[in-house]
C-alpha cells in the first residue's frame, strides 16, 4: 500500500475505535436509549429491517430484539471492523435474526422490494453519497415501507427535501427521528 492509503486506513480504524468506545460504553443507553429511538423509528415485531451504517452495533442487537424471531435485521456497513464487531455481538447474544453485510450502503445486494423499514441513525457522513444511498434504499423497500432518518446536523428542511427527491414522502417527526414513506407510484416501486 502507498503511504497515503496506509495513513487513510489507519485514520479510519482509529475513528472506528473511538466510535466503538462511545457506543460500547454501558452508560450510553441511559442517555441514548436504543429501544426508545428504534420504536420512534417505527420498528415492530415481524419486520424485515435494514440498518444503514451499523457501526459497532449499538442499534443492531436492540433492533433484532424488537423485530423478534419472526423479523430479521440486515446490518450494513462499509468498514470491516464494524462488521467484525457486530458478528462478535451476534455470537455473544446468540441471536439468529441478524445478517451483517460488508458493503457500501449504495449497493447492499439485497433483493428488490424486500424490506419493511430502513433506518439511518447517527451518520454524519454517508459513504457513496446520500443520493446514491437513497436510490438503493428506495429499491430495496417495499411500496409504502418506512425510511427513518435521524437528523444529526444541518437543516431539517434540507434533509426533508433531499430524502423526498429520492422518492419518499415525509410523514412525521419523533424528536430527532424523521419518518418517510416510500411513494407507491415512484420509480419502479
């Protein structure tokens, strides 16, 4: 590897380790309850759910518990250490309804119209760009399915406009969680 690639790889790994320290802190759920946020996002028993940018899995295990044995969670991240950490947590918890996927969220490899709900939480930067990710989420969501987006920075109006350009309709806000519905008559449903 060239020095620039090695340096970038080192910085990405360092950043992931810092995020892991924060997300794996046993005090974090007191201040940022994953179950409360996921329920506000619309997760329910029996759903097939896509978690975009799962990181070290702070939301992954709670999402799997909410959707239950009849549901399933696809946890996607572009960072190999994130997927490795999620796999460790899945094994430790003995949970069978999660599949971790090492992929850019703009190309998940999931079948068309196979997901009931997708959520993006805590992402300040989206690998592949928001427009490409919205296109992929639109492709994998069933008609009328929900996309839940946690606004972390910037204008709420701009976020709504960007997501709506991707074929979604803004439906409501639950605190920092913005809920959108896939338009039934847009882009090849």
